[in-house]
């Protein structure tokens, strides 16, 4: 049976991966879905480049056409992305050229043990199993009557013959064992001569070994030669009862047949288990590839998320800076909207009660308030008002103090100094009955009216501008809706 197992081993090893190369040079143009560009064709065989090589003059060739040329990795990367289909009839495979070199089950290939037939790759196993004349196994010598032409056949035929001839094999083995064991019995005269007995046993032993070797049963778990020989001796010692000997032979045949059937069942189960394990191994490999692909995608996603987080942080910083710029622009716009260029400015102070409390307590951040800047003319002096709601100097705690401040303007180098214009302050009565008015003329020698050397000069004005006790007088509406209006007029 060893000779019958070898073709099956070759079947499993060779039929799944024949070593032939279907395209020795370039790939045929017919497999491409679209007509390939000229730059993808070999200058020698005019097929799609297979492992492209480039000459110094810029021409491309397949490696098989000119294997001495330098490799062109750039065009290889483009070629493997070409859309192709299988040229074998009956195959519906479509993909890119990079996957084309995997062997197609519909490809016609020669028999790999040299019978001369050409078959589909997927049918090679069946051909080797049932139809290949070079895959014949020789029947072992058996008790069946066979001519020389019947001593060989396919693996399947050998298997059928073995399964149907168990009884004949066992009967032949038992007869040979019984015969040889009977031949080993000696007469008392022979037994009395130990030397002769040993020589007779030595002469019989090679014959017994040869008979058992020719009739060896093809079971790995079958009964051993020693056990059958012992059974034959026991039967010979019984001697006189041929009926008992026949019964023992039948029992042994039955037992061996049962063992054979159990072995066949176990072999089938082992084969099924091997097939299942093979399928599971392929599924595990596919799952592992899928997991690796998902891990690469996940890593790529994590990198992208990290980059996006960095971009979001940068955008947040930019938005914060823009908010600061917008806030500054709003302040500038509000100042521009309130600015005056005719020497007259009305200052509106809302939420007066809270400002007054801060001024009286002294806990406020600003004990005095500055009005927005305004100009005496379009290109004139830049000035503003400074207000102490709880008074300053001689008016502290009793009066509202208002002062006039000259600032360093854009055009102050072009102006005539010192400042000489009359300044008038008004606390407006919101019922238009009686406004509070106070005025002064600049003291030309005072530094408050000289050309500024810093952003602002020292303030000068009216420390006793308005008594605090009259601010909420019911006769007037100086403070209405917690709001007052102070007006400044510069005579120009």
C-alpha cells in the first residue's frame, strides 16, 4: 500500500500550486478593460509590460525580454493599478493588474506528472485521481486470481479493491500462518535432536517472513505478525478438533473486519477534521488580514484626528486674537462715532448712582472719569473733560468737579501755543428750564495750556462746578433716569 499512497501525496502537493508560468514575457493586451497606452507596452513583445525595464533612451521592455535593463519602479506602480480581467474562458475575475498573478482556476495547464493531457487547473485533482494513466497504482499480491493486465489501476480503483477484499486478505494470512506454524511442529525423534530442530526453524523462518511480507495488510492498526503466528500455534496444539480451529479463524476474521471498519470510519473523521481545520486556517488568515487592515485604518484615523485637533486649537487661538482685535475696533469705532470737530461736546453719563457710590467710597477702580476726546476744529486742538463726581480739591465731598484737559493730538506741532480759547461747562437740565453754566479763560503761563510733552497736560477747570445736594432737586431734572449730561464748549 505504500506505493498506492505516494500518488495521493503528490496530488495534494502538486495540483494546488503547479510551477508553470503562463506569461513568460508581457501580459496580453486583451486582458485590459481599456486599451493600454503605448507607454505601458513592451517595445519588444508589444504586450503590457511585465516587471518593466527602461533603457537610457527612454524605451521600456519586459524583464523577460531584456533582463539586463534597469528597473523602472515608477511605471510599475502605475501599471499594477490598471483595470484588468481574466482572459480564461469561464472566469469572471476582475480587478487591478497587481492581483492578476494569482493563479486562475480556469487556466489550461499540462498534467504535472507528464501524461500529456491539458486540463483546467481546478480539474487537475480530479484528473490525477480518476483519469491520468501515469497515476496508476500496482495492486498488492493477494489471493484473488488476476492477470498481469489487472495488477494496476487508478488510486480510486485500488481503494475499491482493498475495501472489497478484506476477507480474502485475512483468509490468506491465516492460512499461511497456520501452515507455517504446522510445519514448525516436529516429531519426538526430531525433538530429541536439538541441533536439527534449530536448523529446521532457521530454514522455515525466511519463508514465513517472505509470506507475511507479500501478504501484509494495509492497516496501520491491524494485528501484528507475532499475534497471528501465536494464534496459529494455538490452533495447531489443539490438533484433533478441526471444527474448533475453523470457529476461531472465523472469529478472528470478524474481529479484524470490525477493526478495519472502525479504522475506515476514523480515517474519514480525520479527513473531515483536516478539511475543517484547513478552512478555519484560511478564515483565520483572512480575519488576521482584515484586522491588520482595520488597525492601519484606525491608526490613519487617529493621526487625522490628531491633526484636526491641532488645527482646531490653532483656529481657537486665531478666533481669540480676532475677538481682541474686534473689541478694540469696536472701541475705536465708538470713539469715532462720538468725536466732535467743532469745539462742542455733550457727555452722557448713565448709571450715575453706582458711579457716585464708587466715587464716595473710594473703592472704585476709577475715582475720576475721562470723557471721549474731541477737537476744537477738524485739525485743531485735541481735548477732553475730566470729572470728579465726589469733588476734588476744595470741592471734595460737596461739589461735582469738572476739569478741562489738553491732549497731544495728531496735529499739535502745527498749532499756536499756548492755548488761549475760552472754555464753558454746562450741566444740562433735561426739562430745559435752567442749565448750570460755568466758564474760565486759560492762564497762559500755566503748564496746563502749554504744548503737551506727554499724552495729557495737567487738568484745569472748575472744582466747585455743582453742589451735590442740588443734583436730585425736584425743581430741576439734572439727573433723570439715573443719567446726566455735561456739555463743553470751546470758543474758537
